[in-house]
């Protein structure tokens, strides 16, 4: 089981002081948060990709390469790479380069994003979002698994005899998660390739994500990658902690009430009741997170959002201390208890290279030329 954090990189005013950090301060804070994640024993740091204010992470591989040079163990990922508006050739090259620089400590999450105007900014049509996601990933997968690629599709110029460079480290491409909050087509796509499915269940009730994850697990087995229980599932979460719940609620409420993403909507109490958000003591975070296995089955990766809504860096680093020292050690022990032996651990480069060398599946996908849903 892998535990980590993800950031959306928002530049938001602190509602308690009125101060808004500069873009430079926010970028440097994200790096400090990543380094702190490794220091406190977390496994993963993931950054989003945005191309509009008030967000700063427009170049995830630049940031992750910088973090890679200052860490030794942390898996570096994204918490979305825009498969719809990025050129698959550039994704293939950028992440393979990052994979080499980080000695394999890299994976990524494909997604369509949640900002409509990004499509025309990059010359795409939002009405083609799902077809773009399916075709672009088919090309990306081909670029990573075939040395010489001939390609013709709907959304980009053809390729003839093209080789993406550098080739993936050790001949094994970065592990791919497909992130979605509402689209069964994306769950189907993840299942078809034998990739991971990340349900970023931070805003909606669990029943919605149970349906998506159940679909993904069934289709993963249908395509011959293993049993439904062996499919790779990741989940999102949110937490704010203090030693006692009253202090946590009192301190976090102004940030929640004014957050761009959910402020001025449901109350803090309503939101914590209906979503994974936990505002309280470390023990309350432990108890709520453990219920995720009851809802979704054994899974491989749990990421928390902790640095948003204008929270100052000092507060976020305090949160990471609590997460790493008091929450994650207990979660590791509890999630390991009763976990069936056939359920895989979270994906790592070393494990996937070992699987490839022994002839086992390394998530190389289904038959070339087939179509998800076939």
C-alpha cells in the first residue's frame, strides 16, 4: 500500500490574513512539501497540471525533475497529465526522460482536466474529450511499447517509422493511472490496458465511485489481466488535523468556507459527512480512511490533498508531520492485516522490471490494434 499527497498548485489568499502568496512562493512551497513528504516517510508526491490562474503547475515534468534531484526514495507522479490537450509524442518523451533522471521513481495519471477553455488554447475541441483521451493514450502506449511506430488517427498528423527517445528505462514504461470522477469510458480504458484506475473521490459520495471502480475491476478481469481483486485502484482523500477535533474544525473552517473549489456551498459538516474530507484528530483520519477498504476493496494507493485553500506552508508542513508520524504508520499496519496474498502491492519500477524479466505481466496492454470496449 502506497501513501502520499497530491497538490493542485492553487494560488489562493489566506482568508485569515488576506495575504496571497506570489507564484514564486507557491512553486517553492510545493517543492518544500514534496521534500517533507519524503522526510516523514510518505511514498508518493503528485502534482496536477493546469494552464490557467490561479494555478501554477503548468509544467509537471520540470517540477518533478527538480524534486527528483533532491529526493532519493519518493515516487514522483502527476494528479493529472492532460492526455487530451498534450501531444502524446511529447508526453512519451518528457516522462521517459524524467524516468531516467529519477532512476525509475516515476509514474503518471492520465486525465481530461476540469478546465474547459484549455481545449481551444491547445487547438482541441472539448466536445471530443473522450475520443481524444482514448486515441491519444493509444498512441502514447504504442510509443512506449514499440521501438518503431507507424500511426494514423483522427487528431494528429500521421507518424511513419518514428522512434520516441529516450526509450523507457529498462524497457519498462512508467506505470499509468487513468483518473476519472465520472466517466465509465475511462474506467474501461484503464481496464483494457491493464493500467491503474484512480478514483479521485474528494467531492462526491462514495456510491458514485463504487460503481466506477466495480466496472473497472470487472473489465480488468475480462481483458485477462487478473482477477477483479488484482486490479490496481487508487483513491483520493482530504484531511486537516490537530490534536483534538475541536481545534481542527475551528482552524480549518475559514479556509473551507472561502476555498475556490467548494467554498460558499455545502457546510463543512455536510461535506465531511458525504465525502472523504476529514477535519479532526489523527485518529479520526485513521478511522475514516480505513472505511475506504470496506467501500472499494483492497487497493494500492491513497493520496491526500493537504496544501490548498490558502493554507500557509508552515501549517501544511505541520499536517505532514501528523500524517507521517501518527496516521500513515497505523494505516500501513491496518491495511496490511487481512490483505489477501494475491492482491498486488502498489506499482514500482523495480517490481515491474522484475515482472517483465520473469515473463509476467508488466502492464503492456491488450492486443495491439484492439479497441477498448471490444
